[in-house]
C-alpha cells in the first residue's frame, strides 16, 4: 500500500514504514498496543492511523442526496437519463429512464408495451447529446417472436420521429446492427442469459440497455399457486442479477410485465385511476414489486363511438393510450396520453376529440392516490360501463310489502 497517498502526518507514515508494515491488512489485524509497540507512536496517532486506513478501504461510503446533487460529475448515473425519443413522455419521466435500477412497464396486451421497449432500443443508440447512451440494446423475448418487421418500420421512420436530430446523424447510424435479441423459453435459459451472455455485451460497451419482454410469462408457466416460496426465491435471484448489471455498467433495465385482474373493487381506484374497464394490477405480486426502482403502466383508452379497431379495418383516428407513473423515488404519480403510429410512440399535447379522457388540464396530469379518474364523472359513455354512484345518492332499501 502506498502510505504517501493517505492523509496522515509524515511522522506517522515514517513510523509505519520503519516498522515494515506494508499493507492495510497488517494494520487492521494488529491491536492498538501492538501498533504502539511496533511504531513507537502515541495512542492518539495509532487511532488516527486505524481510522484513516479503514476509510481508505471502505468502498461504499454513505452519500447524502445533497452531496450527490452538488457533485453531479462524480455521480453521472444518478443524473443522466435515457430519453424515450419524445419530449412529452420525457417530460412525464423527468427526462427519461434512470440509468440505475429496474424500471417496470406493465399493461394489458396491445397496450403499447413492446412498442415503447423497441423505441428505447433505438433511442439508446443516439449520442448523449440527443438523449441516448451511444450503445446498443439487449432485447430478451420470453413470449412471442421478436417483431423484427415492426422494428424495421421504426428504423425507416426515425427521421420523422426524431426531428430534433440532424438527418445526417440518423443516416450514419446502423440501428439494426446494435440490437441483440435473445429468446428464453424457460427460467433456466433466462437466468443463464442474464448471468452470462448479457454481462459480456455490457462489459464490451456494445450495449447499455436491457429489455426483458416479459418477466411474468415464464414464472406463470413454471410455478403453480402452491409453489409461492420457490417463485419468490427465483424472483429475488433474477432481480439481484438485474440490479447488479444496472449498477456495474450504469445501464437501465426495463422489464415488461403482464397484469392480473383485481377482484376487490375497493382497490380499483388506487391501482388504475378509476378506469372502469382496466381493473388490473401488475403481475408477480409484492416480491417482484420490491425489486423495482420505478413502475409505469400503460392503458388503452376507449373511443367515444364505435371500437377503433375491427377485424381487417381500422377506424379513423388514433387509439389514445395513457402512460402513468405508479411509483418512483424521484417522480410524483402522474400520467400523460400518447399514440402509437407508423413513426413510433408519440406523446400528445392535445387529445383528439371523441376520446374519453379525464376532465381538467390536458395531457400531463398529476394523479392523486385517491379519487383519481381517467373517465369523466356522470353518466358512463363507454359501452358496458356503469356510472359510479356516490354513497349519498344510493337508494335506501325498502321493506318488503305485505
């Protein structure tokens, strides 16, 4: 150990060298009386020596939030974000996905989860000047085959979507060459992929984003209702590996998740902001929730008239969706609206007419924990939905006649 690099009195450093103590391990293994005898130092000098050596060896020191804010250059992962490629969505997320930790994106089928995941795989490849990380992405599929045709469509439309980036920058980029696709048909393959193959790509700087689509599919197939203990241990193991990847390589991890129906109507307002047809909650329970840094959910909103998509034809007007923040350490609960078109995922500054959305300020809304609704109060305008009846308006039961 180079004693001259430590903040010690030159007299103490000279005494340690004279005693032929060459490593910090030797200092910490000796008692105070032994150190005094070998170095001929006072008790106070020996205590200072032990404290200085211990601080030099401690890797993870306690850091306050104020210290991180004041020294941003020393903590880039806590301040840099990965852009979603849309200013409206980035505004909702405070700049984009955080680089540290696991972010979950949950929702029903066809809600737009995979579309957001693929758009992030393109956005991460841009230079940091344009919200990217200058590297590729790893996309792990556990359910369906990777939608390569849709990816090629998104690549072809990048200049229309990313108007904030010069065209020559986009033309020089080889998006398809920097997306590494893995298919995991069982949990053993998924664990092997996350533990062995993905770290190699991250260590070489070839990728800076990991997307798992979806995390719930394999657990639902391989674990029954009675094997909750084994499932919890496997979830914790997977979460620990993903956290290690994110922390070691400063890379965001996006886990797409399925949803389950809520049976208790009292929990609906807390979980889905009052959507009558979206009484759902993310799958895998509390064990998986504890692994997350941030949770988002996506919803398809009903149109004002006929269904927007029928077999073989598409009704005019985009299908409006909602992206909301359920919890995050740096963001309040809020939501915004977006659409998915040929160009990709685009946040809405104005909601198209005929779409049932919340009253009040358009587009970006803070979401209170209670009584938050995406549907207007009053008579239900959605087919099959029932209006909410306040307790005071509920009819009183009448005694049976006769």
